[in-house]
C-alpha cells in the first residue's frame, strides 16, 4: 500500500492522482465513450453497417469511434512513437473486451493481427496493434502469425473506397490451414473495412469456420 502511494501518476484525462500501473482513473474509464457492450455485434448497427463493408466477417467488435481522445492517443502512438501511450490503450481495450465477453461476446480460437509490410514495420519499429492487444488476447486465446501479407500495398489513408478495395485484393494469405477454427482479426482503425475484409476472405479460403473483426476504433461517417 505504501508503495502504491509513493509511486503514483496522473490520469490522462482528468489529471487526478492514480496508481502508477494505470493511465486512466476509474471515473474517466467508466465514463469513456465506448460502444455499448450489449450491442453484441456492431455489424447489426445500421449506422455502422451503412459505412463499413465487411462482407466476409461474421461480426465486429470495437472500443469506440476514431475521434476525440481515442483518435489523439492512437495517432500519437502510431505516427509519433509516443510509446508511453501503449499502457493507456491497453487499459481501454482490456476494459471494453472484458465487458464484451461478460455479455457473451465472440471468443476466438485464434487471433491474427493485420500484418504490416516489412518496409512499414522497419520504419515504425513496432506493430502498434500487437503491442496494445497482445497483453489481453494472450490470456484468453492463441495469438498466431499465420496471417501474412503476400504483396506490398499502398497506404490506404489517401485512397477512395473503391481504390482501397483494389489495393488490398489478394494481399493476404495463410501460412497453414485453419480448418474449422473461429478467428479474430485485429486492427487499430477500421475506415471502410477493405483491409479487414481482404484478410477475412483469406482466412475463409484457408478453412476458417467464423471470422470476426476486432478493432480499437471505427472511423465515423464524417471522417470518411
């Protein structure tokens, strides 16, 4: 107890003193604008289904919209190497995932991260998705690197929806069979769903029984 009092830090939102193992206080975490975990499959939400196309996915889980604090933290970690934000994002994801599973959410046999191209990985120095999600998923499922990128693609951010779909067509493959397995594919931001759906199609070709998309955030309609 004494050590917890000595080693404290500040909540990233309200700046109140908290335990040094955390990044957000209980109040800010409980009041964060997460998607409601009772909405078991976000593909059933008309506003999301209208703008995100996941033809090859059976379901969708995400923490919240890509705006406000969540957009700021993801951008700072991904593009500006603010690696201290990793703990904060992991705390957010863990909180939302536990609530999702408490409401009977999809439990995968295998989890794959959307693989970075070698060039992008070398430039960034880490896969920001695996860094933030692995501490959670490794306690509940098996994390695999069997999903591989078989050809280089352009960055999706400046492409139209149609261009994004063409850009990632047949860009992924599985290094071995996943016959009969329930799969979760994880990314940090889903905008149109093109990258996620291309990876999901590769999983189905390799024998997956079901494929769900897990994402830290979804880009809102106004951000497309």
